[in-house]
C-alpha cells in the first residue's frame, strides 16, 4: 500500500517544507546537493547506506548499495553517506540501472557519484555532493545498510522522510512528518492565494507585506 505521507510530500516543494521546519523549530534542510540526473521533485522514505574506508562488516562481501536497492521500492529514496575524505564513487551506473528497474524514487549521496551519464540516460534522479570517475574498489566499502548516516549536518535514520528538488534536500523524522506536512500544506495554500492575487493585478508589495512576513508566526 502506498504511503499517504509520501504522496502528500510529493506535492510540496522544498521551500514550503523548509518553512514548516522553521515554524516548528525543527532542522533537516541540506544545501549543496544538486540534482545531477532525472527531473523534478523526489520524495520518499529513506533507505540508508553508510560507506567508509577499511574493512566491511563480517560475512560474505557485498557490493555497496546492492542491499539497499533490493529492499527499496517506489516510495523509497536511497540515502548514501560517503564522507571518508577519499575521492571514490559511492554510486555508479549499474546501481543506477538496478535502482531504475526496481522503481526506486531517487538517490541522495553526500559524497561523489560516478557514471552520472548513465543515470541521465536512465532518467534516475540522483542528487550528490560531487561527481568523480574514481571507483570505490580498493578505496571505500559499505559499512552498513539502514544505519544512521550523516548528510550535511543532519543525522538521517532509516524510514525518515526525504524530499529533494532544485532548492535543497530535506529530511524529516518519521515522528514529525504529519506535523510538518500539515504546516507545509497551509503555507503552500497561502502562497497559492498570494500568487493568484498577483496574477489578478494586486501590487506585489500589498500582497507580500503582512501576509508573507508573518506567515510563520
């Protein structure tokens, strides 16, 4: 069954959600992760992947990202931390293809991704800190799936909500999602009324004066 909160989140831009976080005195907005492929807004629940240097967890070796893809569906965004300081791709072309086949909503990576041209071809939305051609082989390994990760200055847990567009990437704790959605929808509705007034010829200063400045109070 589709997650109704994900459906609601898909209808909201990141600026309205960020304003809702401000009103509720919550954090979660991360800048500097531009969209490298795909088009339009992405929303879903996080499946997290943590990468680092050294040895991986005990057991048979697993290529980074594979477990996350196999667990993901259309209401999921795969969220990858690769902040090791080593330039190495934390996402690549075959992973993009597998994610597209699986129907994954998108990928957010705090680190470099590679094979971005392939992600463009597959129309898979990928947001990342950087791009690179350097392989992860011999450089970084997967430390865990569905463990806490750091994206910007935000700690993201598996199951948290994610929305990403050209303005930002925003993470919302599962416990806060309904409050954030309620406030963000109210803000978006107020802005829609203001936009309608501007289109009708009302001077912009009159529209934005008290309405806009006091919207978050």
